[in-house]
C-alpha cells in the first residue's frame, strides 16, 4: 500500500514539475477553452434570447438547446483548438531532445526512459483534457441554468467531447511520432507537415491526374483508395458526422433523433482514430528508445528517414507542378509536353537541393546524394507517362461477363434529392440491378471509345464533320469478388437504338430509377421531416398543384405502368416530353427536403388521364390555333470584327396557319428535356452548319393558365429547334 501510494505521489510530483515547465501551453489551453466553451456558450444563449421569431412558435428552451447544440455539440469548432493544441504539446513535449545539454541533463537523472516517455505523454493529455472537460461541464451547467436542459443536448455535448478526445489522441500520437524523428524544432515542424500531409498529397496527385488524363474517370466514383484516407485523423473525425447530416440539426424542432444519429455515425471514425493513436504511440516508443543522444541538433535522426521523405515527396511535387503547367497551356497545346517535362526536371532538381540543404543545415551540402535527382526525375516521368498514355488501360477496361454480378446506369441529366438522405446517384446505386451484362459491356465499349475521342477532340481542337452530341452516363459494375468499379461513358447520337432499348426499356432499369421510387419512401421522408407534400404538373400552358399524400401514391402507380409499357430509348431520344410532374416535400420554413421531377411524354396515357381527372393537366403540344406569333431567327457563325457581333435575321409569322404548321411539324420544342435527348437530330448539331436557328412560339393569352404562386404568365415563350435537314423551304432564304 505504501509503495503504491509512494508511486502515485511520485507520479503526481513529476506531473507538477513537468507542468511548471509548460505553463504557457497550460495557460493557452485554459484561455481558449474558457473563451470557446464558457464565454461562447453564454454569448450564443444571450443572442438567441434577444432574437424575436415572428414566424415560429418554438419556445426559447428548444431554440436555446438548438443553438447550444450548434456551438458545443457535434458541429462544434473546438476540434480546431484540440488539434492545434495536440501538435504544440507534442513538439514542445519532446523539445528537450533537440539540444545536447538538455539531453545530457535528463539522461543523467535516476529515472527510467519508459517512465519519462509516459510522463511526458500523460502530461500533454492532461493539459488538454482537464480544461476541455471543465469547459464542457460548465457549458452544460450554463445551458441548464438558462432553461435549455434537454437531455439529448447534454448527451450530444459529452459524446462530442469524447469524439474530439479521440481526435486529439490521434493527432497527438502522430505529431509525437513526427517530432521524435527530428533533431531540431524546425525539422520537427517540417516533419509534422510531412506526416500529416504526404498521404493527402499523393491522393490528390492521383485524383487530379486521373481527372486530367483519363477520359472515363468518375470523380465521384468508388475508387476508395483514392477517395478515403487511412492516416488522416480529421477525415475520420468528420466522415461519420457529415454523413449523418447533423449540420442541419437547427432545422429540427427537437434535435434528439438527429443527435443520436450523428453520435452513432461518428463512432466508427472515433474507433479508427483510437487505433491510429495506439499505432503511432507504439512507433513513437520504439523510436524514442532507439534514439541516441548524439541525434540532438541533426535535421533527421536517421539517414533512411531522409531517403523516405525525398522519395515520397519530390516526385509528387514535380507532378503537381507539371499538372499546373498542363492546365496553363490549355491541356495538350502546342509545345505543352516539352514544357511539362522541363517543369518536372526543374522541380526535382530544386526540391532535392532544398531538402539536402535542410537535412545538412549547410548550403554547401546541397548536392549531397546528387544521384537521387535522375532517379526521382525518372520516377516522376514514368508516372506521368502512365497517365498521359493510359499505359495501364484505365480508359479501355471493361469487365469479363463472368466477373459481373450486376450493374447500374445513371444519366447525368437525371437528378432528384431527399430520399435516403441523398440524391439520385445514392438511390440508383442502392436500387438498380441490371443483369443484361453482354449489352452493358457493348455499351461500355462504345461509350468509353467515344469518351476518349471527345476528350482528344476537345484538347487538340480536331473535331470531325459532326459534333455527335452525346449524353454523359456513369456506369457502375458490381463484381462478384465484391469490388465496385465506375466509369464515365459518352453515349453518341449514332448509338444503336435497339441496344439502348435492351438496357433502359427494362423493369430493372425503370425500377432502379425514379419510377421505382415508392410512395412509402416519399411519405416516410415527409413524415420524418415534418414536411408538406405537394404534387404539381407543369406544361407549356400552365401549372397546377395538389397537396395530397394519396395523390402521390395514385400518380406513381400509373406513372410506373406507363414507364414499363412505353418508355424506350427509341422513343424518348426523338420525342421531347410534353411536361413534367414535380413532387416536393417542404417544411414550414420553406426548406425543401425532397424534390423529384418526372418527365411526361404524350404516350403516357394512364398518367395524363389521371392528371386530367384531378384538374392538373394543361398539356399537349402547341397547335397553330394556340399561337399568336412565331419568331424565327437565324444567326450566322461568322463573327463580324467591325460590328462586334454575328449576323442575325429575324422574321415574324402571325397569320399564316400553313407556315406555323410547317414549323411545328419540323421542329421539336425544347421546354422540357429527356434524359436521353439525342442532340444530333437537330439542324445546327454540325460543325459545318453555317448558323444557328432559333424559334420562339408565343401562346395566345387565352391558352395560358394561372400559376398557383406567381399569377398569370403573360410573357410565356415556348422555344423550338429545327430537326436535322428539315428547315422549311420558305425559311431557307434567311441563310443567304
């Protein structure tokens, strides 16, 4: 018992002695947490108390709890304080190792090295933990005294402190690891920058080079080793919390459910940070034991560490510089490659000189290990060669049929938000299961080849006779081995319609897209967010809306059946929609939590009949009798340098029903777009087209219905675009 007490007393005395030497950091920690936790909480509560809300009846205790949650909960900015403090404590804690005199003094003391190591680490943690936990507890007390005594709020504040403590430990351990590799304070700071930044530098280099050189690279894709981080404590701290959507907690009347969601989502990142902490402290211990007293004053304590720093950083510095030059030159411009190569060589040369100077603290030693220069330059150029030439076949890769479990396909022009807390991409990835692998592989081969051609034409400005307008599509492959791969495709206008029909005119595609969105999901989203559901139908003649949950169910049942019976690429690529139906869930503060738009085609008879029965339909294509005037304009592509504009001719057609009919029969309206519009069907979709046609049809006022919110739209205009080689003969003289 006496021995234990003696050890505890000795430990306490040692902590007191260490703390006395670190009073500036202790004072800074106390000051920062007082200002943020205590003073900040008081100011936030007082500000909320002084604000009047004419549009809401939410009582102050609820509003106060929300504002304290924003300030001290999972959205707290005190993670900045703990992160900066962790780095300062790590560097300063081992600063005595950087001078020969202090090393000799501490090594001569009758104390085990392990005891000294643990005492320093524990002291740094205590300097963080005691002020920060005290600040949280005082903030909790202040919130309670001001009537903001919500149990969920207190739980969120304490959980937030636990997560930030895990972040502190991970940053503290990594910073200690970096600091122990250095022999001076300056190089300790530089090593911290290296340890915390090198992984992100490599990942960003890979990401930007893929984006720059790979035509089919999906920047939102599932290349997890690029998009995720292994050694970044801040990434793991934010990943779960942001996915939980806790940044919008202030919009909830009560924050309990969202706070619990954020707490649960942040737990995996917290555990990862604790693992990083354990691994980094273990490495720090071995480095501390292996250090020699003679290491004090050196830049880095071991030569191999210098080699690692050079090899891990110099090639990527050079590649980043080369990529910057690549963008400046407009990508593959004239002479761009030679300048890029010179940039790589120059940055490698300068970086090696600078690093060797820092390592030796002697400018005359800048050419030490000069032979690293050609090796690192060759490595950087090799990586550049792999990306520029697609040497590994990234853009040409397609899976073997027997390797594919299923796939999903999403057109970039399809977008809706709100379901499952995400957008259309999240929904499609979760729901769509395409099984016709052979057709998908054939589509991928065509789409990737066209994507490469488009990228090359864009960079070299060597377009063909026709633009071959295309749809941007993302395809996701689910492999049988569990791997997920995505690629961007460019579907050209000349694609075989039958091939596309075998892919998108299927229940798997339709039920994986918005036709598969169920009423239950929409109703649940609205209920979870206390939002009102509105179904509105918009056409060229007007807009009508209906607030009814039952209407959503009835509409979706008919729309899905019309999709199954009539939706095909052969049709929707040639015929534009005649309108759209929007479903929105909007909260009392007019914030939209769900938004989905459904295109309507004239052959969707079940849906249109239902809209008619519910007084929502003002649709159909315009007829000559509906139009007061049509204005047709023709703009040449030739720029007049003297006038500073292109040549333009306009004609107005007012009384001629025959001419109006000729225009309407040979042009498509462009007010509503299909996800699969084939722009190559239009007259001006050619490089050699001499000009642009613009057609504006003005409906008669009697045919325009009132909008529910905005009143009568007397200036409504419907735009048209002439189909390829179908400009009416009586307009041809406008080209002259």
